[in-house]
């Protein structure tokens, strides 16, 4: 049986559709979590700020303007079916050209520094030579089937800057690991614009645990995560963080974290990597299946 061809046009259309959806509004479930936080809030200042956050989300969606002035860095998790053949020039280039077009059409802020060292080393410049391509972060995984699934996220810099990774000894206790997760969120204070989402990766190696933490923010939960000891630990960590009262924008209240999710992977017997990736309340993420 011949592989199913997925065209450049199909991928470009899916990318533009996804970005048109998320640049001006967070995920629907985030709005519900914010409304729940507002209903449970008792601090007047936190109540007022949650009202402002919800009003901002409503106005941004209504008027089709960015929900945050930081329009983010585009992160894409692509799950490529083994029964698919992609049209040239390749997935990264197709996504990048579609995103470049969307940035122009939607009047999104250019938040990318092609040279990460900002000219401190003369003659160094990182980034693509083709300026028709928007730089993006692409994670590509091959899966069974004949579908291409694209998970899109616009990730702002402020929350990303508050993320952390630590290589624990394999003897680390649950209390030590949990303490690191809790302290990472609390020490961020108001910088990531809480209430936030927290993705945690445990296991793998240095880079995989960080990838798991980002996946915990972007990929949909699966049925296997809905019960069990890990889910109970997630809820306990969520309770511990919110009990500290850092609250909305770090200025007090009942809700510092809206949701916390942990993903794990096997790791080497000599190490135990843990990553914490923080995301602001303007969580802009969606998926498309081609």
C-alpha cells in the first residue's frame, strides 16, 4: 500500500488555522480554570485581578487582538504517521513559512533574537539564512498510522525564564523532588504572571526530562493519567503550592497554580533528572490532525 501524501498546502492551512485560533485566546479549559479560581477566591485584590484577566481574554477573542503582548515563540510537537509521505521541502520549512505568513497577517510581535548572544561575539549570528522562514521549535515523533498530528503552542518568554532543571541523585526522596518543584514555582513569584500552569518531567536524561515537562503543558492528557498514585501526587503538589498564598500575579490569593501535570520516563540508574516548565495563564495551545 502506497504512503498517503500530505501536501504542503494542507500543512500550511492547518498551521494558519491553528495560529489564528490561539493568538487571541487561551485554551477553553484555561478559561474554565480561571473562572473556578475566581469563584473560590476570597482576597479582594486577587478577585479584582482575576476579573481583569478574564475580561482581557474575552476582549482579545472578541476583537481578534493578541491576548498577551508577548506573542511568543512557536513550539510544535508533530506526530508523523508511518503511512505518510510529506511533500517537499520538509516539515520544518513548511511550518516556518506558514508561521512567517501568519505573523505578518495577524500583526504579531517579532519576539525572536536570531543571535542569542545579541552581538556580544562579533560575527556570530544564529538562525536561518532564508528570511521567509520563521524560526520555531519542532519536536518530531514517528507513530503508527496515516495521520499527521500537530500540537501548536505559543510560549511566552517570561514564564519560560522561570523554569528549571535539576539532576538529582537516584536516592532522592519524593519529598526532596516535590520540594524542588514547589520551590521553583514559589520562587518565581509574580514573574511568570500567575496563576500559572506547571509541567513536570521526571526521568529520561538531561534533555528528555525538559522535553517531558514541555509536553506536560502542550499535549492532551491521556486516559491512563486520570487515576493512580501519580495523579494524587500532582494534586498534593498543587495543594502545597496554592497553600503558600503567593496567588494572582504574586500578590496574594488562593490560586497560584491552575493545573500541574507530571510526565515520567525510564532513566539511568545513576541519575534522576527533574525539570519544571512554567506557563502563564494565557496558555495558547491547540492541535490539528491532517
